[in-house]
């Protein structure tokens, strides 16, 4: 089978021929039909000291199951987060991370919706939103951000502000349901809560964009520092959100969120957008789109 790999920090990415992996205990062997490209993976390729498997959301058909698998069988369509090699013709997906793909959804729909939607929904839940509140969503045109905008509306937000790096993304963000679109240089009037996917230098102005008593949920891999005094003034709070912890420690909540996402998708209230799909041999081009922050919605690799 074909697999994308790299040998040194920064790449380049290249295709190699390797044997099809064997499903171990608890594993599903999936014929990959779509793989979602994420900013954390792109960053790791550039910054990690040692090469690592290119993982991410995958979707496809189960072709073999390992010992102990009870929820799935050969022929099922599934999606989930692959921690091993996901940029490949076949990939291993642990049963605990897998969810069925409905008949009326494509593999691309699945990778655009589930993992990014889980992060967006989890971050929103961590913000403890109340109906009628206002929210600022950073990276609002991203794979997670454009879903967070829609989910905030579903959960009762009265005013949604999308923050973007480039005003060229404004029409897209408004089309997903944002009332206003701002740039990172001017985050606009104060809001009740912020869902921040950027971090770094934006963290300080994002905290400043909170109204008194406001809450910021940080779910970025970009780091950043918050000054305690900025929180004391106005009694603001910051919460860190990590999806892996929910998947490990609260599987019942993880499953409930997955069901909600598919229900909203079927009802037409949650519409994942796909910036583009790339062939396996063009994975480097897919990474370039993410690295340049030019994507509108999800970027997908299709073996």
C-alpha cells in the first residue's frame, strides 16, 4: 500500500510502499477513503524534533477487525481519530475512537464533521454558554471554527463574532452564521465568551475582548501566556480544553457529542464545509494550504 512519510523536521513529505498493517487487539483495519488535515499535525511536521506518523481523522470501510472488537464488523463504514499513519491507503483505527458513518453521509462529510465538530462542541460546552449570550470565535474560517460558529447558534448565542486573519474570509464566515466578522487586529466589542483556536500572541487581546465575568476557552496548540492581572480585572476566566482527555476519561460524553453532531447534520443545522480535497501524493500541497491559513473549512486528503 502507499503511505505518506517524512524523515526530518520540516519534511519533505513523500510516498512510500509498505505492507498493509495487521489489526491488533481492539483495532479496526480501515480502507481509507478520506483523511482530514489538521493544524497540529502540520505544526508537528515543521517543529517536532523527531519524525512521527501523520495521523488525523480518517473515514472508510472496515476490512478487518482485531481480537476483542465487538462494535464493528467487516464492511462497516466508520470514521475516527487515527494516532498512527492516517495518510495511507489503509490505516488502523482503535475501536474506542471509531463511530459509524450514516448511509447518507460521504467519507469527506465524516472527516469534516466528526473530529472538528467534537472539538468545537467540546470547547463550546466548556464555555458553559447561556441562551442570549455573545461569543467570539477565533480562526472562524477553519475546519473547527466554522463549525463552532454554527454550533454556538444552535446552542442559543444571540450574537456571534468571527475573527479571521484575512478579510477575504469574511463572506465565508458570515455564510456559516456569524453576525459580525473582525480581524485579529481589532476584536471588536466585548463578548460573554471566547472560543480561541489560535493562542500565541492573540491570547492577550482575546482575554481583553471578554466582558466582565467573561470566559475564554483555549483549545489551540499555539501556546501563549495570560497575565493573572488581566483575569482579575473584570473577574474573567480561562479554561483549557483537550479532546483526548474527554475521549479517555468520559467516553459517555464523547459518544453523546458524536450523536448530537450527526443529528444536527441530518437535520441540516450543521453544514461542514470542505476547502478542497487532495490526492495522497499531493499531501504536501494540502499542508501548504493549512500552513498559509488560507483554508475556508476542512482540508482533506483522499487516497
